[in-house]
């Protein structure tokens, strides 16, 4: 009998978990009955500050299919996704959110697609952004346009973290044990054939989103710097452009002074040029700094996450640090 690992990152999901678990248990029963596919529920507690961990402890006692990994602190969703894949025991794995924005009812359809043998993974993409602030939707679409234009990695507009994969693809993702992670890019980089399922935007069943506009902006910067060096090329081109512009402007000033005897324009022109060139230099340094920072963090070889507790260590009253 094949095993499906259902990986669920959790950060302060105390309100959503009581709704999510009964629904995923119901769908797991359908998978077992129709496909002889057993399931394990692997929850990744990303350093929650509410009662999420207490709920997971209770669920693990009540249902032997429930497993959990609790981080020593908050490491972020990307680390939680990696931890889930690393600890998954299944022949297949699916990553999904605990707030029911990723409908568990789609799991049979996703597994059907994998069973056809034509695809290595099945993922969902949002076809609309109903209920999302317009400014956030605008910048989200802009990000996908930019990253696909400057990167060779295919990142589908509206792609979600709701994805079912076969074991070969899981192992390929785990082989990329980089510290600065951007899963949407990693999925595209490793290749494999993916089927995309259109999905309507669904509101959270409970709780509040953990993604502020600022966090999404930083996440987009992470994605761009992780899978493209185009910003560095842009910074270099800006330097070439301003050098040429300065050289041509010097020639114009000399000719105007020698031929027409015009006095050289003073403070306003100088101030504008200084602000323009200074701002461009600062932008270029900032772009370079982003890449240096990523390189610095990678060279430290820090772990992607640290485990504070699992269902096994909790049973024995110990804590496993990884």
C-alpha cells in the first residue's frame, strides 16, 4: 500500500486546526477507500506562540497517523516546507495550508493525475484574487511578470504551495539544501512535468493571514535574487550609461562655451546631476549588497531549521535538537 505524506506548515493556527483536521481525515478516508492510499498527517509547527503545539500533541495522541515537528523558534514557511519534505515518509507528498484555503477535496483529483504516469507533480494556481486588496494583487502580478522576464526558471503566475509530488521530485528538491529558499522557484528549477489545476481564491476558515505587504515584498526580493542575476547586470548597465552621459555632457558644455560663449549653468544643473548619479550609485550598491548578504548567509552553513520537539520525543519526555 502506498503512503501519502500530507505536509501542513503551521504558524499560530490554533483557530484553524480544529476545522482542518476533521476535513483532512475525511478526505484521507476517501483516498484509502478508492485508491488504497494510506495517509500520514505531518504538521510543521513553525515556532507558534499560541496553543498550536498543544493541539498537535493532542492530535498525535488521538490519531496515530498524526506526526509533527516543532521548531525551536520561528524559521519561516520556506523552512517549514523543507522540514516537511525532509521528514515525510511517503511515496508521495503534498504540501498545503491549515486554513483550508487549499481545499482537501482536490486531493483525489491530484492523485488521479499522478497515477496517469504523465506527470511528476500536480499543483494549483489561483485564477482570480477575489477578496485580496487591489494594491496587493497589482504588485503580485507585477512580481510574476518581472521574475519570469529576467529569470530562466518558469514561475507560474498565481502558483500556490498546494502541490502533490512523487518521490523522485521530492528527493530532487531535498538535494537543494540551500539556506535562502524560494520554493516556487525551486519547483521550476528542478524540472519534472507538472499539471496545473485552476483554483478559485478561498477565504481563510479562521484566524488571520501571517503575510503582510512588507513580508510579501521581502519574499519577492528573495525570489528575484535567488533565481536571477539580472539586477546585477542592470546595475552595471546603469554605471555604463551614466559614464557615457557624463562624457557627452562634458563635450556639450565645452562646445557651448567655446563656440557660443554661453556661461555654464550652475547650481540647479549640478544639484540634479548629483542627486541622480548619487541615487543610482546607492541603488547599485543596494543590489550588490543583497547578493553579498545571500552569499554570506550561505557560507555560514547554518541549518535550514532546528527541531525542538516531535511526537516521538514528546512521548519519551525529551527534546531532540537537530
